[in-house]
């Protein structure tokens, strides 16, 4: 046995770090400052470990670790490929920002059970990294379920009737779809292909008829419930009952992106993009994804609660990635990958802003936000940038992903997809821009009680950072672009 | 030591039998406990040695009293029953530390020594059924274990335990009678009681006396099905599990039904299967249909149970459905799935019942509506419950997942994709009944009534934690579970006609 090379051991370190953090956090339960320091140190160390893998991956290496076989077909193994690298990079770096935000939010709102909050959060992040670095479907599935189980207590955090009901929906829908649809798809893949490894070019090409491929694709798309493709999206609005840092990092970034990431990865590395295109089984997927994009946007328009509006917006934006898969051109898949990163930055900013408003003023509804931009200029400024990104207007990152997906749709003359993107952009603007308008250009109500300014500084710092990141990613898209291209083997 | 090693098969049975006899004469429960502890911890080592020998150098044959088979009684250990022997004796040994306080709490002092006596007697009966290669000897041990079980159930703290024991006595006797009638038919046709010998002679006899053989098969199958609580012959099980002392429930759930399932597998694959093509008979289809019915109907009943012991009892009926499903599939992956679930379910269900035993020890109740917020008072106990519970659901990373993985592949190998969907759909119901408990004990405000409740003393907590850890361990390491099950399945299927 050759000794582990540096990048290989970094893979294990990256997966293990958050779990280690989760073990250490309870030891400092009585000392909040030290407890939060553990979270921050873990997050920084994680980013360092993940970033250490970037150069080798860009250089064409595929660092590996594990390879522990449980039973035939079931191996616990990690391999860092470009798409997983991109996802891990986004999730881990946003964890630092989100932890700073959490400190401000949890303390200002006097949330109970903060120690267990940080513990479950760390486990969720570790599971996310596990999903990102999974070498095969089993490992992905294992961490996918761990992610569901570790975020369930966060959704039920408030422990009132509403939180419990939401927790129930969350657990049943996510665990249910994965057990009833995702798992049979994995078993069928194993029986058909004899391997569960993610392999460039896919493993199912020529192994099954077009119909079987179509059914399998459906099992994967709906079985990966975290992607929130309609009609299996109910869990996401329900999860909004959780504290805002959970909604921001987990239900706008880690959990939902783990879903679309898995779909993208399965499409490229299990089915194989070319094999999928040749079976002609993706027409219905365009329709399903397109319907989700439009319908969720329309529902978002009608939500008065800010977090719920953002949740429906997330459902809509997630299906952009699925749409990018359904269009089945390299350029649209690159767009899908970039959209994972871009939407993460934009949407986390919007949620940070929503939580900031809640912390400073205890307002939760869109209709209450008249003139709030004058009291909270940083928050609403960041919100405006995040909104632009979600709509897809330069100079924000959201533009990039949409541009590539649109390009792919044009290239294949998939006019349905083109129409979906255009209509959705209009809808996005309709449900997001009026909030910005209200905040800055409407007179605040005279009888506003009590006086308030900006939220605590950690919150403001965090949302400013992500807003800046949204613009920065537009200006310097080199790394994500390079990774997305490598993902397709070019 | 080397002088003893050829006699390991009989020592496996005789040591607990003598232990049971001695314990019956003791007055003090604590002395009987100490005796039981020593005796029972010898068991897994003997079973382990036998299993190892069967794995490395093939089946062991032991002629009882020096009478050569097929005239005398033969004890025969191959990979399959070595595996079951090890499982039963390990479960019996791992949970025994739990007994001291639990038994002292639930059973009046005058009867505690009897309890241990019956416990050892039941264990030796179960091990006897497993180890013997003689169809009638199996009946004798079946009766020994059953009679001991009736007493153990009747020792329950609730007066309804008497009724439950009586109910089980009636049905268990019917089951045993059916079994012995079936063995009678076989004896009529073959003139032998040695299982291997029956298998040899059944083939030639099948040509002209097929009706007697089918009658024998039917009686044996129904008789054993009653003992293993195959749906709809499970009616004795929920009451027996609910009202028996906590330790007994945990013990029975991990061992008694498993041994009955072993006996069914033995008759199907090593006795009848060798002589006649039983896959062509409607037996497997009926078993398949009943297994699926168990998986759904019993699970749904479990969802609506408020008494958690009853809930887990119905869950057991459902989980037994998974095991018999694997038997009905009768292919390599399917049978492996059934056998590995026999192992995994024993581990997980014992953990679940033991943690309920700890709850009962602290609160005197296991009714769900009285357990709100208990997770904050007894965190380790309820964590173990949740881990083993999610194992039942089949979450990856737990033993339950491994079982379902093999069963699903077995179903797909048969081309039955609909069965794959049924398997996973029924685990969704398990998610509902386990999730319900997890929600109540962890996320409801803590009930003020259990002020002083904490995790139980270490002697009770340790077995619970060991079994919960085993639930995860066997989700990652399948050397002992799935690998041996696969070897056993291969041998069984290889002998089929």
C-alpha cells in the first residue's frame, strides 16, 4: 500500500472536520463564545481543506479516499471531481459567513437550544461535504439521508405545533421520496450496470432500453426530493419555520443544492449526457422542470410572508438546474453547474436580509416593509443585489448561469425552454423588485413602533459579504467556469 | 480443552439445561442471576467455535450417546444453524446484564430464581431446535422452549399477562401439534426422522406417495408458521410481547421467532427442497403473498398503537414478513436478504424492546401519550431507540439498509420491480411509526410527571447501547452478518432440486 498522498488525505479531513466540530461543540455548551469559536474554527479549517483540493482538481487529479466495501456494490468511498469540488467550495465558504450571521441572529433573537443548533448545523455541513465528494451512488445516498436526518431537528427547532407539523412534512417527504423512489433507482442501476461508481460518460449507456432509462430518470428526479421538483416541493415552504440561518444556508444552499447537484451528477456520470440524449427521454423532463419554474414563480408572487416568497423562488430557481440537465447540451449543463453556485450566493443574501429585517424590526411580511430601506440601508442594499442576481441581471452572478442555460436552449432550438426562461425572468422581477421599491421609495407608515436601525453587526457583515460575493463571482467567474468545463471532460 | 472440543455441540445444550435445573433450586434471585450470567456467557463462545468450525472445515456431525445417525439423534451444525446458534446465544448473553435490575423491579422476589431457571430452559430449548438434525428431537426442544416461554410470559407484572400466556399456550400447542403431525406423515413415507436421511429418501418416495408428502409439507409449514408468527397466524404475538416482562419481550423478539424461521428454512431448503421442486408448488407464492400482507397490514396497525410494546410487536410481525419474503424469493440475493434480516432484525428489535424496558423501569409505563419530552430526561436510552428505529426503517448506514438492499436485488433478479416498490413502500410506514415516537419524545415539551427520570443504571444502559451501536456497526461491516448469510444461502440453494 502506498502512503496516502496529500490531496487524498485532505479528502478525508474535509469530510471528517465538520463531524469533529459537532463532537467538540457540546463540550463548550456553557460558554457561548468558545462554542461559537469552535464552529468558526471548524468552518475555516474546512474551507482550507477544500481549497487545498482545488489546485489538484483543476490540474486534472481526482483525489480519492476510502474505498471501504461494506457488501458487493456498497462501498464507502470518496472522490473529488470538478462538480463536487464546486459544490463543496460553495457550501463550505458560505458556512463561515453563515456562522457569523448565526451568532448575530441566534443571540439577538434569544433563540433556545443554541448548542444543539450548532451541533446539528455542523453535522449537516459534514453530510453536505460527504454528498459533494461521494465516489458512488451509495455514498451519496448515505450522506443524503444523513443530511435529512440532521436538518430535521433544525426545522423542528421551535418545538411548537407548527414546527412539529413542518418537521413531519419535511421528514416524510424527504426520507419518503428517497426510500421509495431514489433507493429502487439505485438498486436497479446496480442490477443493470453492475457498478454504482460515478464514471465519466456514464455507466448505463447501452445497458437498458429507452423506456427503462426514462423510468429510471424519473425515479432519480422525483426520488431526489431535495431538488424540490413539483409536485414534491411542499417540504421547502414548510421548512421555513426554522430559524433564518437554517433557511439561508441549508434551505437555500446546502440541502436543496445537494438535490440538484445529485441530479446533475447522476445525469452526467451515471446516465452519461450523450447516452441520455440518444434515448430522447428528456422531453418530459423539460416540461416538468419548466412547469416548476413557472408555477413556483407564480405562487411566489402571491406570498406575503417574505420567507415563504423566497422559498417558492428557490423552488423555481432549483428547477433551472434540472432544466439545464433536460436541455442536454454541454453548454446548458455548464450553465446548470454555475447556477448552483450563483443562486447560492444570491439567495443566501436574500434570506440573510429577511432574517436581518426580522431581527431588527420583527417584521415578516412584504406588505409591512414600506420605507424600511431608509432605516436599514445595508440590509436592503444587499437585498437589491441579491434580487438582481436571482432575476439574472448583470453585474451579478445570476446572469451567468441563466445565460449559459439560455444559450443551450437556443442551440438545440428548444423553444419551450427558451420561453420558460424568458417568462420566468419577468416573473422573478415581478415578485422581487416591488420589495426593493417599497423599501426605498415608499413613505414609512407614520405610526411605526418601535424605532429601530440596522440589525447587529455580525448580520450586516455577513449579508454584505455575500452581496459582494454575488458581484465578484460575475466579475471573476474563472474557477467555477473551469470546474464546470472539466466536469464534462473538456 | 481439546478433550472437550468434539463435544461442543452437546455442551451448547446441556450447560444451560443444567443451569436451569440448578437455578430452580435457588431461593435468592441475585444468586440465580449470577449463575445465569456465568452460564449464558459461555454460550456465544461455544456457538462461535462451532460456527467457525462449520465455516472453515464444513458441517459438524455429533452422534448423541454414540448412536450413529440415522438411528440415533444427530446434532448437525452447518453454516446456517451455526449462524443462528451464535445469534441466539449472543442475544441471550448481551441482554442478561439488563436482567438484574429489571427483573428485581418487575417480578416479585419469590419468583425471581424461577424466572432465571425458565430463561435458561427457554434458551436451551431454542438452541436445541437449532442444533438438532432430527425432526422429532426438534419437536421436543420446541415444546421445552415453548413451555418455558409460557411461564416467562405469565410472570409479567400485569394480570393480562396470564391471559396472553394462555392464548399463546393454546396457539403454540396447535402449532406444535401441526408440526408433529407433519413429521408423522414424513415418517410414514420415509421411515426415518433424521433430516438428512429424510431428504435422501423423500425423492424416491415422492413418485408414488406424493399426496402424503404434500400433506406433511403443509402441516409442517403451518405448524412452524404459527410459531414464527407469520401473518395471519400472528394473533398470539402482540399480547404475549406486550404483557411479558420487559426482558422476556426483548429476548423473545430476538430469538424465539428467529429460531422458528430457521426451522422453516431448514425444512424448505434442506429437507423438502432437496427431494422435490418446491418452487413449483404454490408454497412460495402463498408465503410471498402473506409476507407482503404482513409488511403492510401489521405496519399500519403499528402506526395506530399507543402502547409502544404493542407497536413494536406489530412491527415485529411486519419485519418477520421481510424475512419470509426473502425465503419466498428463493434466489441468492433474496435468501441472503431474508437470512441477514433475521440477524439484523434480532439486533435492532432487541435494542428497541430493551430501551422500552428501561423506560418502564423509570416510569412504569410505555404509553406514548405519557412520554412527551422523555428524550431530554433519558437521552441515551431514547437516542438508542431512535438509532435502532431508523435501522428498522432501513436508513443507509444501519443494519436494516443492508437487509433491504439484498431483498430488493433479489426481487429485481426475479424481474419483480413491483415487489421492490412494495418493499420500500412498507419501510415508509415504519418511518411513520418510528418518526411518531421520535417526535413525541424529543420535540414535545417535557411532561412534568417524570421529574426524577434519568437514563437507567449502567448495567441496563450498556446492553441497550451495545445493541444500538451494533445496529450501526452491521450497517458498515457485514463480515458476520451478510457474508455468512450469503454463504448459508448459497449452500441451501445449491442443494435444491
